[in-house]
C-alpha cells in the first residue's frame, strides 16, 4: 500500500518536517554570497546611455538575481535622480539581507564545530572512565522489544552516532566545499561513519529496518546527497520499514481491514487500461522485475520481523523530532506486533521460488509483452499459494505498487479502502470538525481552528492537546490514524478528551461532524475574526509619524492547492485588492503540490490577455492528439508587477502556473525561490478496475508556451542533469534553519484561536510585516523584485517601448521611434 506516499506531506509539514520530495532546502554557498562578475560597462557607453536605458539595464540584472552587478552599474553612472536613488536602496537592502544570512551561516558553522569538539571530548571521557578503555555492559543494561540485552554502552553508541551525524549534517549544509571536505575527512568523523554503518548492519540482522535507516543511512545521504549507494540503500530500508508497518494493526484499522477489497482482477483490468492510455510505451519487463524484487523484499521483511516490528516514529526519527532537514516521511504505527505470522521454512521456499522466477524473466528474449507480464503475475500468486500462502490481497497490493512505481511515482492503484481519502485530497472537502492537527513534543495538538466550523463553535482552541478520541488514547496514534478517527459521516458525533494549558484536569468535548471545505487561499496573516490579511503594511518612517502604519500596496496570496474553488476565490481577492489600490502582487506557490489542471489554467488566464498557457501531449496511439489551453482577454487583470514564490515542494499544477507566467513568450511574472519539484505530467483517473477501485495514471506530459517540456525530477536525475521542473529567475535557497523559522512564523500568523481565549493559555504570537520578511528571505527578495518593477515603471518615459526594444536589441538602428 502507498502508506509512505499518503503520509508524506502530513508528516513532513506537521513535524516541520520532510518530499517525496527531496533535500532541496540545503543551501549552496553561492546562494548567499553570489560570485557575480560585475557587469563590464565602458565609460563611453555610460556617457551615451540616458537614464531610462540605465534603469532598464539595472532592473533586468535584478530580475536575474544579479543585485551586485546592478549596483556596480548604477554606481558607475554618476547620475543622481530619484530612480537611481531608489534602485541604489534596493541593492543596499539586498546586501543587508545577504550579509545577515551569510553571518548566520558562519555562526552556525562555528557552533556545529564547537559541538563536534564537545562530542569528541565526551567520547574520550567515557573511554577513560572504563577500566579497560573499552565500554562494556553496566548494571543498568536495558532491554529491547525482543527482550534481548541491549547494553548501556550500545545505547550510548547509538546516541553518540546520531548526535555526531546530525552535527556533521548541519555543518555540511552551511559549509563551503573546502570546509565540508575537511569536515568529512576528520578521523573522528570517519570513524563514526563506519560505526554507523556497522550499527545499521546489526539492526538489519534483527529486522530493525527503521532503526538502521534513522541511525545511519538517513544521515549519510543528507551529508553526501550525491552518493548513490547511500541513497539507494536508504530507499531500500524505508521500503522494508514501510512493508513492516503495513502489517501492523493500529487503533484505526487492522491489517485485514487495510487490504479489504483488494482483488487480483482489479489489477489485471488496470493493466489493460494502462496499455491503451499510458503516456508512453510501457516497459513490461522493468515492471515485472521491480514487482518480483518487491515480493522478495516482502519475504525478507516477514522473515526478519516475525517477532520484531518497526518502532514508533517519535522514538526512531533522526535526533530532533522536528528536524527540518528531514524530507522523507517515516512509516510508523508505534509498538505494534506484526499481525501476520508465517512459517520461516515456507517463506524460504517462496523466496527461492521467486529467485528462480526472476532468473527465468532475465532469460526472456526482448519484447516482454503485457500478456507475459500478467502471466508472471498469475504465476507469482500461484507460487505463494503453494509455499508461504500469504493472504492474496496483500500480495496483489505489494506486487501492483512496485510494478506501477516502475512506470512513474504518480501512477497508482487506489484500492476501495483508499478512495475516500483520495477524494478528500482531490476536492479539499470532507466531513469532520474543522481543525488542523500536528504533533508537538509528541502530543497530538490542535494547530489551528477553521472559522464557522463545529470545532470553533464548540470552544475548542489552538494549543489544546487531544489526549483521546472516543476514549482511544492518542499517545501512540499516528497523525493519519487520528484524522481517520476524528473525521466521519456528516451528523455523527465524536468525543475528544482535551487538556488545556492552565487547566488542571482534561475535559471532554463532544462535536457533531459537518461538511468542511478547506479554503485553498491564505493571506500573510489571519485576524482574530478569522479573516485573512492580503495586503502588507509597514511603519511610516516619516519624522513625527513613526507610530502609524501605511499601506504599501503589495498584495500577498498563498495558494495551498488548486481545487474547483480556487479560481473563483482568487477572483474575489484580486478584485478587492485592486479596488484598494494594489500596486503589485506576490503569489506564493511554495509547498503547493498541485491539484486540478483546469484550476491551474483558470488561475493563469487571469494574468494573460492572449496566447498559449499549456499544451498537454499524450503518448503515442491512434487518435491521441495534444490539447491546448489558451488565454482569453476577457477578465484579464491589470498588468501590475507579479512575483511568484516557488520551492522544491511546488509541483504539478503549481509548475504549470509558475512556468506559463514566467515563460519567455509571456514574461508576465518573475519567479523567486528554488527549482520546483519536477513532476512534469498530467494524471487521469479511471474506474475501469471495478469493484470500487480506481486507477490514477499518467496520461500526458505538459509543455510551456515556448514549447519547453517540464521534465520530471526522476528522469532528469537519471541523465545526470539538474534542470528538472521550473527554475527561478532569482534563486534564493534556504538552509534548514531558515526554513524552520519561515514555517514557524507562517504558522503563527496562520493560527486562528477563540476570540475569548483564556489569557492563561499558551500565547499565540502574531508577527509584524517586518518580522515576517526577516524570517522569510524568499519573500523579502521577492518583495524587492516587485519594488524594482515599480521603480522601472516610474522611470519609463512616454515611448518606453522603444527603450525596451533597445534593451532587447542593443544593435538596433532605429533612432527615432514613432510615438
């Protein structure tokens, strides 16, 4: 089952977290201290250039992220005009941001080196304290879940390894290349790397896949992201841990319930549907190989975890529970014994049979067909029935997941039990109580309320700890399980046991579930009444008026996903902002993983008068023609400056919007932030599998207006390239600490609390415009780009189109344009 996929964003964001996305928050030294080559401008050229031409050139450099070069150009001009002064201030503001970030990096590096020395000293002291110079068991030996002795020294080793690797990871993130090379070549660090690998091997022997991952390979791939051996092994360990977790009963469902409704005929029908509709030619041989490998992995896990199960996420995840470096969800259903017990001899026989089947596949001539694939699928089921005799539904689910993953990460079976959650994700609608939840310090906590919902009307408040749901303790309950327990059919009731700061005893609150629609638009801050602020204010710096604020006319809209309501909701917000005199707009698509294609097209169309928005190109096949979405002039909003914020979690529909508006054909927006996720494909949904199951499959690739295809991260990485997705015009890479600060401030500004909130409750701080910008370098620099656009517009004289033409073609012989 796609347990890891389903948990990805819930776990990552709730933990301030970690996807499937990637370790894209790691900053590069050049992002904070760009090695720009200042623009070479001759004095004669400067004398010939008028102010408008100079402003145009300087602004274009800023739009490429070359602030320092723009500053050099302006400095050499010797012009003293309002526009030049304003641009000079923009460059100074960028330098201040850059210097602050660089100082923070240097301080962080020094702090991690100091922490490294402490760890060395701690290790030395422990060895010195041991009479033999070697640590051994003491009277306080502890037991693991198998009741096997785990010495205090072993536990110390694990703690020391994780502490050291986390320090190296953080130091590497902010280090220059030479510093990083020196760091990983340190004898103590190299010794710890080897200890981590050895310890992981010991955990694997005991079937502790998650411990092997979190103690060792999670950190090694963070420290050395280009080491394929580390990343591949980490992926395999996660696969094993996920398989083990799928056999654990939870407070929400048993293993039997989890696989309920899974039938082999559904998968066969799905394969037939794919053969007609998939975006490209299908490599059935690769699908077969991956599926058999998963089955062998399944046998290994069942044999290795017959008595041992993956421990809880809170006990196993890397170092700090809210580590922002993490980008992978960790499978967990805490402290549960595997609900499936299989004889080891039967498992061994099945594993041997699978090995023989794999060899047979390897000897098959080229041209592995769909029929051959289905034949191997049927044969795998028959071998299982004759040996291990695992429940067929489990084997069908595991086989299908691996086979479809060999095509791409987005083609998946949606089994009957998963359909409800899948439709919630697609529509942003569900029946529940109207809260956002997270885990804070291991406790299930109300992160925020939604206005006009059962939760808000009940008196439930942000910061409340949910100790039980309908009497079931939440201590060992995953976030996914908690969501299942709290949501349910409309008009049904759920009772929460809630503990609030400042109150001695918990209390029970019973709520009646109702239809909840989660809005996909957010502003930069939510008011006490639950309304969003979509326009920025800043203090008036005029003398004698420092305690007042003034609107600066820059709007901010965060789009969390693209649903059926996104376009109409955005239309209302834009109309309000434009009526209020908005001068520019920041559209924040960070962490927006996509949604409906039609919604993305409608949003893009609001900012374009004409021309292509996106072309979707299906795969080869009779009658499969490309489709084109074209902008309509009616309803187009004014051509004010537009900046779009993107990061590695901006995917799918987000890439269409950002890519189309920034495309060289339109040049309607400037992109600030990081390269997007790189999905590059359009998915369709079919009910053809039958029995209540669905197939989500990749049906087309999409191309930007200029014809450029948005390529997938997986395919591009295989070619050794890094130009997947959509790249920013102005690159601003965040360190993990910067990312954490940004999300913390954003979360505080997002929270809705009760209007009559008890003063003894945990304080919820709302951050000012300045504090928000200071905690979010991507937003701050995006804001500078918009201010630059406004300066450029003010500096353009009548006939500015001539200056723009000269900028694009400096050799133009036109000297007297018709005005």
